[in-house]
């Protein structure tokens, strides 16, 4: 799947504005506001998270984003930040940073879109220093049988129209399989489209001595 989506980048902020006002902005403040030190934000998109970092906690943000159209849209938000923000071309599956580089990794609404979620989460673990935190907001596969069926049904079409977004990924399971201990802080049961919820927000840390296992994801 390519990483150049001019139209999606152009309409992304408008398309998500209602959710942003209803709950997403608040979730961003609660979760992204916990980021500290050297931060790698993965799939930073149009830079929606940038106003939600706490300037007093953050040393710098390295914002990884493969789509040049998204990077262009994010530029004004990066320029307005009161801490250094560098947009870096790269992918979640192959983060261009040494092991243990980051105090915090931030991933919001991104694991639905990456090509290889397990590999991406292994990379999150690799680039985090021991004791570092993964901060996430992700929409995931529903526990409700009927909604999960709807998600499976819609997935093939939705992937095509929404820049590879998979509505049915068991992302918390993927975190745990990679050795993360997950603390879910919030779960939202509504969203712009009925196949998107639930949206979960929280933090995850690596448990000492945990080894990687394999988890299946769509
Ligand atoms: C739904 S948008 C979310 C943007 C932003 N994180 C937010 O919360 O608004 C998904 C983003 O992930 C990016 N993306 C897709 N595949 C990726 C990959 N393999 N590695 C890193 N980012 C990726 C897309 O270009 C897009 O900017």
C-alpha cells in the first residue's frame, strides 16, 4: 500500500472535526499530554497532536510520517509548537532511530493503517528506553459480535477509500503479544462511522523479561 494520499490529507481535518470536538480533542489532551522527554510520534498525520503536548514535559518531538501530503499539512502546527518538532520521512515498521532512543512513543489512530501492525509494535518496543511509555489512541476490533461482523464486512472497501484503514484490528492484543503491559484509560463507544468504535486510549509499558509472542492481526 502506498503512502501518498493527497485527497485524504486534504480532507482529514475536516472529516474528523466533529469527533475532535466531541471527544477526540479531550482524549488527545489526556493521553498525549503524558508524553515526556524525547518523543517519537508515529504516523503524525496533519499534526493534530502537536497542540496537546505539554511544553514543560517534552524535550523534542520526532514526528514520523511517510505521506508527503500529510507532512505538508502538519507544517504550520509544527511551526507553532514551543518545543522542537522535526518531521521525519519513515514508517512505523522501520523507525529511523537507534534502540532505546525515546522516552515516549505516541501512536494515535495509526495502527489501523500500517501495513504490518506486529512489526510496527515491535519497533515501538525497540525504540523505547527501558521504562519508557507507549501512549496510544486507537480504534480496534469490537468485542460485540455484531459490530465486529460489520467491521469485517466493511473492511475491504474501507481500506480502499480510507487510506488502508482497517476497522477490525485487535490492536490491544498485538501490544500484549509484543510484551507491553496495557493500561486502558478510556474507551469511547461512538464515532463518525458505526464500524469505527470502540476507540481505546491509554498507555503501555514493557514488562521486564517479557519475550515476544505472535498475535494475529488482520
Ligand atoms: C488516520 S491518520 C492519523 C493521523 C494522526 N496520528 C492523528 O491522530 O490524527 C493515519 C496516519 O498514519 C500514517 N501511516 C500510514 N501507514 C503508516 C506507516 N506504515 N508508518 C507510519 N505512518 C503510517 C498515514 O500517512 C496517516 O498520516
